[in-house]
């Protein structure tokens, strides 16, 4: 069903029965309880430490809902971490990875082919490896090699298990300074935007209805560099997997040097969502909004809250994750199945 065929007046996001009918696996509940998941992961991760004094850099590997962990860790580490942190999404590893590289392999299922391949390469080169997984081949591979495995609860969706996957990595790398504040912030965002909060007072539901409307077109999510850009990428992925919706994302200030030219094509203008995390970029956002607001069907800014980078990240993604599930429901799409991913993996196998 195309977006232009949706009759939004028939979708009442305040109707609990309607939500349950469209979302039988309760993906919405998974997102609403994210803070509890993060807190449980914090408690399970006590004592998990990486051999940081023995390595010169860190590579975090993962794909899809597990791969977002790598993006977050890199962005959190960038402002002041002592070791360079790199993201790797795909098979193999860069040629420079070796015994002085800590490799963190994240795979919710433990059976992601690309991450397994990267892990085998890391072991062959003598790199220390930490695995974060619910089991599968990754756990077996690292157990046999005598490497560290952090077990996470299975049975869920990787994209809705971010806390379970991310928190152990943050703790192991000693990047968890504002973890408690982030958990509190995530709980506060959920409380303001839970399903029982009426649409009139619920920012997640309001955003979802705007995204699901026909005039949203292919929405663009623009985030300020670092955490903001990762949050934009996260929203693009969540809209794809939860709501079967295409979108684009980009980062500031880079988009000012390329994508801004495409806004001249007003015939294809859609919605724009600004994610403001870096205060230094607010002036640039203001200028862009003033100059080009008439090019968009609508545009809206969400500003990060909190002090530390992790807290500011969840202040954005806590709201956006909820909005993506509500967008699916507004489009009458079950937000849990990801059949095309399954079909692709089976075809490749």
C-alpha cells in the first residue's frame, strides 16, 4: 500500500485495541521499555573490561541492528577517547588490523556471515576479540579460541536490542561515564511519549502522523556531526525496518557542500527532520531553515537534551524509535517482520 493510499483519519494512535491489532508482537512495548533493557545490560556488564593497555586502536564490527553499536561507540569516543575507534561493516578487516588491535564483534544472532568472517580474520592475525552476542556461531568460535564472549538475551529483534548490545561495549571500553544519566533520560523520553499519552501531548505520535502522510514524500533526516548524524542514520534504518519507508539521511555541515544543491528541485521536495545535537551547528541549521524552508513539504527540528554524548544520543533516538513504530502503525504495517532481509540472507546462503 502506497503512502498516498493511506486514510490517516481511520488510524487512531490513541486506540489501544488498534495498536495491538497492527502490532501483535508489541514492537512498541520493546521500545517503550528500552530504559529497562539498558539498565539490565548495565547490571550484566559489571566487570567486563577490555585489554586497553595492550592495544593501539579499536575496531567495532557489526551489521544492521547490531552494526549501529559501532557507529555509536565511534561517535561517543571521538571527542576525547585515548584510542582511535573505527567502524567496520562487512567481511574481512583492514590490512592494518593485527595483534595491537582490539576487535569487538557484535552480532545479535551470532550467525551474521560478515561479522563471523571479520572475527575469523581477527583471530588469524592474533588480535584480541570481544564478542557480544546471544549465541550462535560467534559464541562458539570465540569460546573455542579462548576469547571473551558477553552473552545477551535472545529472542528479540536486533534493532530493538540496542541497549543489550551497546552497553557491554561501552562498559568494556570504559566509555560509560554518562550511562546512568542516559538510562534516566531514556526513561523520561518514554514516559512522555508512551502509548497511553494522547496524541495531542505525544511528540512521537505527532511526528509519526506527519511522516506517514502523503506529503512527506521520501523524508530526509539531517543530523549535526557526530552523535546527531548517527541518530539520523538510526532513524533512516528504523523507518525502513519498522515502517517499510524509504528515507534519506545526511550530516551537517557536509550536506551544505553537496546535497543542498538538490533542494532546487522543488518538484520532489519532501519532509525534513533536523536533529540538532552539536550546538555549534545551530547557526547553520537556522540559516538553512530560513533560506530553504519553502522547498519542503514540512520541516521540524528535534534538539538533543542532556550533558554527555550518550545521554544526548538517547534523547534523540528514544523519541525517534517510538516515532518509527508509530509511523508503521499509522501506515497499517506490522513493525516486526523484515521478510526481505530474511529472503536475501537465504538467497545468499
